[in-house]
């Protein structure tokens, strides 16, 4: 006989997470503050695809152009989720102009028909083109006598291609403070760098006869003083213009303190910085598509799509993408990408469903409406055989929310990523011994 014991899911919010909150022992993720809340289980699987970071809702936008004519049919095919049934449907919108066939008449006809659809779409316009916007997933395609294009307004890039997208970050203008520290090396940049803990950089000192600024202590490295260290992970970001290095110490000699008269080149490895012509108005969690890159490549190509990871200035975006180290020569095109909201609506749902169980795991308070949270879903399980041979499968689903604006968020995500690299969604840890307790 087999019985199931699946209690109501538990949900915890961590508004002040730190890396030390997370550890592993015997193939189980231990989370500080939850020791008393969770029974002792023997296995664990992921409910989410790793760490699901928040993203800001961005609507689908389409431009519908037409040439006005009398007694002419204009039609569109619109695909969306019916707000009444929750089902995906395709509806044809068709309007036939009268004897006058003016642009205003046709636009009004199409606008009224689209707005009557149960897809949450909004159409506007007094002539050609008509603009149709709606939730992510809304699709509008031309059918008869209409031309549909992406209606999202491109964001103008900086007019200098080599500035519009780059991997370079300028060091502090005062060489004596560009590199500081010994055991913990702190790099200071000329302006806000937009980097996060876990990002990767290459560092090169030049301009002197003896550039021995860094000692690479990572496994397999020479561990001798050198002018160059590559693929260094950022350990922490104390301020907007500083970051520290993981596994790298100071090399001593002429590079440090008041004697630092060298030039430091900082090149990002896993992210690129996009500079726009004017303030872009985007926030962390927006999604953008970047195309038109030339000479330089990102992720091996001339275009890529990424969530906005940070906004170091009103005209700058830091995006996830691996550049090839070349200087861009193309005129890039930056366009917002439609997407549903994720990780921003928890605060508005407290008191209903599973969210009525949200509780602070670290004494930091409840979820906050409008704040982005990264979601981690875990399923702790255990098989129990009692003394009369009745097998009972026990499990407990646990959801963790990490406040993305918290000081320790970046380091916490880095620690969790190292742990979760050993799991795949809906599987248990393949080799529990691969993570030291």
C-alpha cells in the first residue's frame, strides 16, 4: 500500500539574502532560517528552471499600414489568449470601406473591431498606420490589403559605433586608486560600471617596464606576479564604481598605492555595455534586441537578445552577452522585446492561494509590491517505511523569493548557481558527493 503526504507548499521571502544563507550537505540544499520549518528529507529536485529572475512586462506592439480605397476589404489575423476562457484563439478582423474610402473611416473600422476582441488588445489611430498593442504573446499578421510590421519604437544608439556597444570599462582617472589592496584587490572605475558579482573580466596593466600587478591564485594558474589576469570572476561590488576580484591577489611592486602609474585595461567577458543617444528609460528586467553589430560579435553573431541586467547611467544598459574583443563598426539597432511580467506581482497577491503562506525567512519583512524577486522552487522528498510495511511517500514543496535589490543578492545568486549547476529541473542531484558539505 502506498500513501502520499503532500502538505501545502511553503513560501519564503528573503529581502536581505547573503551567500552564507545557502549550503549543501548530503545532496540537500540547506537554507538558513528554514531549519525548523523543513522536515529532514533525503532527496531534492528543482521545480523551477534554476533561478528564475524577474522580468518587466513589455507589450506586443504592431503597426498596421494600408492604402485607402473605396469599397475595399481590409483584414488582419489576430492571435491571442481569450481573457474569458484562457484559451489561445485566432480571430480574423475584416472591414470593408464605404464609397468614400477615406483613411479615417478605414482606421476607425479596424480600431473598433480590434478593440472588441477578447484578447486585451488596444488599437489606436485616425489613419494609416493603426497601432495595435497588447499582452506579450499577442500576434497580428496581415491578411488582405494591410501590411503589419513591428510597432515598437527603436531606441537610438550612440552615434559613434565604437561607443554604442563595448566591452571596455575605463579605470579611475587617478592611477593611484585604480588598483588597491593586497589580499583583497579592489578595482576602481572612472564611472559606474554596472557589473554584478559573478561577472567575468580580463585585466591588463601596461605603460611600465615592470608590470607585476596581479598574482593569480586560482587552481592551475602560475601563481606568480604578472601584468595580465584573464577570466577573473568579480567577487563583490562594494560601490557603483568598485569591484573586488575572486582568486586574485596584489602582485606588489610598482603597481600599488601612490606608486601606481600604469594604465589598467578592463574588458568584460560575459557582458557588454550599450550606450544610447539619449536617456533610454529602461529598467532592470526589460528585454531588448540588439542587431546591426559589425566587426565585433556578441555570442558569435551580429545580433542578440537579453534582459537588462543593470542600468549604470540613464544612457547605458549592461546586457548579458559574450563579445569577441573587437571594436564595433556597425550602426546597431536597439528594440524592446515583448514579454510577460515575472517576479513583480508577488506583493499584490499576498493573502490568496499559496501566497497567503509567504513568510520572511531572514527576519527581513514580507514581499513588497512592485519589487523584483528571483524565484527558486524546490521539492524536498523522503520515502518512509513503517513497521507494518506501509510505504509512505512524503514531499514538501518550498518556494524561495530573493529580493533583487538587496545588497547581498548578487553574491547569493552566485552561491546558488554554483550549487544548482549539479541539478537539472525535475531531477535529483546526480552526484551528491560532488558538492562538499
